[in-house]
C-alpha cells in the first residue's frame, strides 16, 4: 500500500503548498463545476422538461380524437336540419354522439390515472358537463340551443388543448422546430379545422336553400380569408421548423402532407371565391366535398406532426440521458484521481507533521537537540529552522504571559467592582414602590432591566406641590458611559425641579446644556432622548422628544401622542430652545397612559422578528382594565415570552400610569 502512494508522495514533496492547492483544486473544481452546472442544472431540468412534453403529446391524442368526434357530431346535427326524417342521419347522429361520449370517458379515466398532473381536470369537467347537458336535453332542446352547446363543447376542447400545451411545456420549448410543431397541433391546425367545419355548415345551408344570401356571402368571404391566413402561417412556421431541425427526415415525413393540405386549401379558396362572386351560380356541393377532403388532410397532418413531435422528444431524452451517463463517468474518473492525490497529500503532510511533533515535544520538555533535517522542499521544511529560536524564547514568553494574566485578572476584578457599583447606583436612584403608592390620583408602576451590567435607560417619578412629574429617556449605547449620562440626567432633572423650574422650554434647555457640556468634557459622543410628563388634576402635559405616549381610553381605543416635534435629543446641540413644544391631553378615570423605551418595541426573537408596536398595543388593550402593576407585568411577560431564549440587546424600560 505504501509503495502504491510513493510516486504521489514524491510529487507532493517537490511542490510548495500553493502549487499543491492549485493542482488539487483545479482537478477538483473541474468535475464539481461540470456536475453542478451541466448535470444538475441543465441535464436534469431538460430531461424533466422534455418528459413532461411527451406526456402532453400523449394526452393530446385522445383530446384530438374527442375534438374530431364532436366536430363530426356537430356536422351531422347540421345535416339533420335538412334531413330530419332520414333514419340514416338519425343513426349517424347517435353513432357520432356515442363515439364522442366514449372518447370523453376514456379521457376522463386517463386524467384520473395521471392525478391531474397537467392541471386539466377543471377544463375536462367543463367539457363533461356541457356534453352531459346536451345528451340529457337533446330531445327537448331547439336546434339553436343545441348549436350553442355544440359550439361551447368545441370551444372548451380548444381551451383544454391550450391548457395542455401550457402545463406540459409544449408552448415553452426552446427549440424552434419543436416549438412550431407544437404551435401547429395546439393552435394552427385546430383553427383550420374549426374554420372548415363552419364552411361545411354554411355550405349545407346554401345547398339546401339553393341560393346564397348577402350575409352568407359575407361570412364565406371572412371564412375564406381566415383559412388562407391560417394555412399561410402554418406553412411559414413549418418551414422554419424544417430548417431548424437537425433531422432532414422530418421534411420527408411531413412535407407531402403539408403540400397536399396547401393545394386542397388553395383549391377550396378558389371555389369559395367563385361562390361568393355576385354573378356565380349557387353550386356549393363541390366546395363542401373539397372542404371535407381538406378537413381530413388537416387531421392527417396533425396526427403526423404529433408523431414527429413525440419522436423529437424521445430522441432528446435519449441524448440527454446519454450525456448524463458520460458526465457521471467523467466525474467518477476525475474524482478518483483527486481522491488519490488528496490521500497522498495527507500522507506527505502527516509524515512531516510527525517529525515536527516529535521535535516539538522535545523542545517543550526543555531538551534542545541537534538540527532537524527533512527531505521536504515545501514551506514545512522552513519551519524546522525556527524551532531552535522558538525553544529559547518560549520559556520567556510563558513567564511574561503568566505575569500579564495575573495583571489582567486584577484589572478585571477592579472593573467588575466598578460596574457593580454603577449598577447599584442606578438601582438606588430608581423610584421606590412606596413612593409610587403615595401618589393619590394615579396608580403608577415602573420597570427597568438593562441589557448589560450598566444600562442607558432612565425613568423617574416625582411628586411636588400637587403635581406629578414623570421622566423617561434613553441614552445612546450601553455600558459605563451610558450609565453615567443616565445618572447625570436623573440628578439634573431632580435639581431643576427642586429649584422650582416649571417652564418646559427652560427646563429641557437647561438639562440639555448640562449634558452637552459634561459629555464634551468626557469626550463622549453620547446623547439621549427624553420626555417629561406633568400630571395635575387629570391633565397630562407632555414635552421633549422620545418614543410616543400611548393612551388607552375607557373603550379600549388606543391613542398615540407623537413626541417628535416636542423636543430634540439632548447633548447634540448647545441650545435646543426652538425645538421644544408642549402638548396637553386629558386622562379620565380608568384610562391608562404608558411610557416606554425602544427596548420593548425593537426586541427580537430567534427568527429575527421585532416585537413591534401592534403587539404592544394588543397586550395593552387586553389588560387595560387591570391595575398598573398587572398591566406592567402582562407587557413584560409577553415581551420575555416573545424573546424566549434570544439574547436581550437593548435596555427595557416601561412606566404604566392609570387614573384612579
């Protein structure tokens, strides 16, 4: 086994690592790219695409027979108008209708077996329902009503044909030969046949009356023009298909039928031109026979094209399958070579690593022997030259690392203690439950949970001179600096209230100047949003820019007070006087006011979905009739349930006030 890999090991030892990776990656990338692009993307998709086409072609065969049977029954029905007492025509009509019914049942059974893979059941049921109504009411319906249902059945077969062409990919074939062959059997030939049926029906009427009316002459001119257009389009399209086909046999198979159809169509058009001439004698029997012959030729051409189209699809599947097999063989061969080289590469590396590992163990144990020599010419050979230097420096490095680790532990302990003190300071200055209970008119409950050791959210509740003042804010970021700014804001707010500053513009601008100057002195980019809410005798006065104030009225309706135009972030500008406004709202008994920070609405779960305002509103509307503590707890429980095990990324602060 070792001798088997010796040539590959020798080759790998002569190459540097970039050369090794380039060699192996190129050999690996080639089959991978071929497998991914040609095999998976192109071959499989095209095989499935073509197999679906073959199924559509097979489905069209009985559908074509059904259309022909309905055409035949419709023609006989038209002849019955002029030969109603003829037992021969009555029997022909029964036979034609029976034939159409049998073909329809066979098509329904095929559709069930296919489990509606072509999505044809709806259209097929429409044909079934139309035909059943015609059969059931044949004896009582007028000829005009029968004509309506025959034409409806014919139109529905055309719709089903179009549906099959769409769902079986026949109309999407990327090759021009197959595309135009599909167009011929799906559109052109069915239209030609329907036009010929109308010509025959009109001819029977003219033949029976032995005269042609102006309306009939105009109709024949229209039908003649349509027939000419359809056959010319068919001829052009099939000529393109012949030219684009890789098989010269197709022209030999189909051109005879096409030319016969073109010749008979041309002759029929000439006869129609003579018949529609104002001076022509009315002798429609000859063009009726010509139309019948043309109809048979179009059906024969349609059948031949279907066979050719099926042969093209089968040949394409065989070609794709063969190419698929060749790709697999090629990939297996290249993969075998790649695996062989990877194993050799691994063995070559491992032989080197074993030698280096042995030397490394000796060096780390304090023993430095003679120089290590390897046969490798790659970069691993250069590693040996550095081992002696590493051994000398290793002990000194370990000593330095040990010393630094002890120092780092000391620093971590000190920093943890500082952060713990800052966190305790934050908790200490939050309003206590007993303070909130002393407020007579309002039932207030607050909550704050920082995302880190020290948060940047702020809220406070103060009662002074019959007024209740509630502040809520959010400092940018988290950590010690944000916590310091939060404490700074809390202290400043209380100081300004203590000195009796009640004007919201002066109050917020003075607070802004304090934070602006201190953050500049700290060389910190921190700033904060802050809203102040003043309550007195059922009136709320709101100023400052922060998240919106949410009011839940007694009927459960949510009312939102936007604070964007009521202030400006604190600490960004030295003077924010022009931006400060105040808005006043009424809070009636039983109604709830809610202040919050974006840590609630922007909380995300494991699917990276945000909690959002709509869910927030819903939980408030569901619980607004409860106490402030219960509302607060319901919101926090819902947020935590939404977040579940996901990490909390932002501080969460909530203040709920309810008018008693």
